[in-house]
């Protein structure tokens, strides 16, 4: 964990986990799904806001800790995607568990849209393997 993640006590400030999880989702779109996240937003005008967010903070992380972030697809609906995310310490201890529901939206109308076919096709690989990260 970096200095920028921590409060003055050297403990990770809880909103920083949400920033890290968002970065993980972007990286997963780019590298895991092969769907350019920035291109989806800027080029295709498709947004992916979080409409439901649950977080369980189980243990603290400190400056200098090594952690691993994980992501699994719980459900791909018609217009939404439910993800389970977690942060674990190097010792395997669960630090944070999060569940997020994201909805595909048109950035022009700000209304929900169907999951694009290329994204749905890429998601099929992860639905078949719930342990995929």
C-alpha cells in the first residue's frame, strides 16, 4: 500500500479501496475482456455507473502492506453486471469484500442500454469460470 492510500495513522483510508477497485475494473475490461474501457466511454459513449455498492471492511491495511485484488463475475443480466471484488493481504487474510452492480448506459440519454454484444461475448468466458480474476 502506498503513502497516498493512507491516513495520518498509516492505515488505508477506506475510500481508497473503492478507487483501487475501480482501477481493477478498468484494467479487467482492457486486459481480461479485451474491451477498451476508455474507448467504450469516449468513443462509444457508453457509461458504466455503479448503481449498488456493498462493502465489508474486515481488517486494516497499513502503509507498505502487499495486497492482492480479485474480481469475479457474479451475474451478467440484460443491462447490468454484478461483480464481486476483494482485497486480501499477502497472508491471505481478507481485508475488504465488495459487491457492485454496474449498469450499461448511453452517455447521450443517460438511460440503461443492453450490454453490448462484444462485451457480452467476452463476459461469457468469465461466467463459465467463477474463479476467474
